[in-house]
C-alpha cells in the first residue's frame, strides 16, 4: 500500500453545524443543566422541604403577621369585672374544627443554650400558671414551644417568652412587664414548673393545646380574642390559634435557632409593681385635686414649693408600707375574686397563716421589709394563675 492509501479521510461536518457550532454547544449545556436539576429534585432530602417552604413563606404576609402579633399585647384587656369576663368568655363556644396535636419539640444547642431555654420556659410556666394543675402548666409550655416554630415569633424559647418585656406595653406575656418578676420565685412551685418544662423540651406534647399560639385567663377579656379561633379550655386558661392557614400545622415552619439569648430577667426590667402603680395613681389624683382646688381659689397656693409641700401633705397617708394593706383590703372585700386572683395582686391568701419562705435562685439577700415572701394557695384551692393576663 502506498502512503496516499494510508491517509485517513478528512472528516467534514455539515455546513449548518459548522456555521452554528456555538449555539449547538450552548444548547447542549442547557440540556445538561436541566437534567442535573431534575436529578437533584429527585434525590433531595425530604427533611429539607420545610426549609424551602419556610423561605417561600417569607413574604410581605409574614411581615404583616409579625406586626399584628406584636400589637397583640398581654396588656390589651377590656375594662370588665372578673365575673362579667367569666360570662363573656363562657358565651363564646369552642370552634368545631380539627385540633391536631403539635409535633414533639427537641431541644438543640450547647449546654449553655439548653440551660437558658429551660430557665426561660420554667419562668413562663411559674409566673403564668404557678397555682394551675399540671395540665394547665403543660398547656402553657406547649403554647411557648408552638410560637418558637411559628414565623410570627422569635425562633428561640427565651426570645418568645420575653418578647417585648422591656416595654410597659407590648409584652407578649403579662408577667414579663407588670412587675411580677420582682417577686422572687418560691422553691416548691419553681421545681414543679421546672419538671413540666423539662418534659416539654424533651419532646412531651400536650395534645389538648393543639397548635395554639395564644391564651388568656378566663377572668379577663383581651381585645384581640375575637380575632382568633377559640380551640380549647384547660384549667383557668382559654386557648386560641390564628385564623386561616396561619393556624394550621403546615404554617409552623420555623426551625429552632439552637441559640438562646442571655436575658437577665430576675428582678424584672424596671417595670413598676401593682403597689407602685397604685402609689403613682394616688399621687396623680392628689395633684389633680390640688390643681382643681387652686383653680377655684379654694386652696391658697402661692408658689411651686408650697404646691409641692401641699401635695406631699395630702399624699402622706398613702405610703409604700400601707399600699399593700390597702390592696389586700380591697381584694378581700371583692367576693368575686378567687384565692389565686388575690394572690396575683397581694402575694398571699392569708397573711396570718403564711409561713416565711426564702427566695429561690440567684437573688440578693432580701431586706427586712422584703423577706416576708408569701406562699400562694395550693392549686386545688384556687386554680387561677398568678398572672391575670396571658397571651
């Protein structure tokens, strides 16, 4: 064979392919990317579906829902008497809708974060339902954990419990902004609440609460209650969920952050107690009365200093050490109040029979005037929570 015979034939591509080879290459790459996408969808971990769904839900509706949730403060209560509130709440029927149980909650994060979550949840249970039966305490814990997984609320236990706590209005749980935290927790009740919190963070689900995100005591009527769905009554608390899709299990897409903020809640955040609010109101009333008298010429006030001295003289009978006695007298005279409601205002049920109790936790040694920590009545006696208003 000659050299010419051994020469391979030259490959010649069609004219159309040579003219549009770049376009053909781009088309081939697009087909490859499409095939890879299909393969990724087919092989995607089912556990990541919730993540994609949550990201898709981060819309303007979520932002609006968060603003609405912040406005539903625990301090927004209609001015009605406790007996009237009981009748109003009883007249509203529980919705005839499915109330499925929530999913078990599993606590994550390091040891410090786990300790903070337990401490915050225990505080919520204690201050919201210290004298409630165990079922009532479990329902309160379930609401807190439900909020952790709802896009309208923070994704941590402490963040949910103390949301808005540093505001006098706007707090989500009334105990965090009404001065209740300035009363030291008592050991037996604290340990009981801690046991309930440990079980909830370990996966216990209180089925009657369902996916509720709101609740309040049955002797108050919040302005926002009519905008939600009433789902259950457990103990002295009434439970609600959001209307529409935001109240269904598929809406609870938040993943637990695993990082708990360090919140120094012991001692409160500077909010006045019930006694201090009464003193402030009495002072304001005294000033108003003196101002009215001065305007009518009945009180000869010649200077700012003399006006202030007159206010102090008029206000002198109501001192800090007599405010508690005045509150106790008024609560004892109100026959419509339960023992637990009296304890919420005064700290005890019967001063003569209340033994001395040492405070619990990292508290400074109490002074002589503050060391008489009172013991609330047992759950069977009253059953109402120490906090009059909860969300």
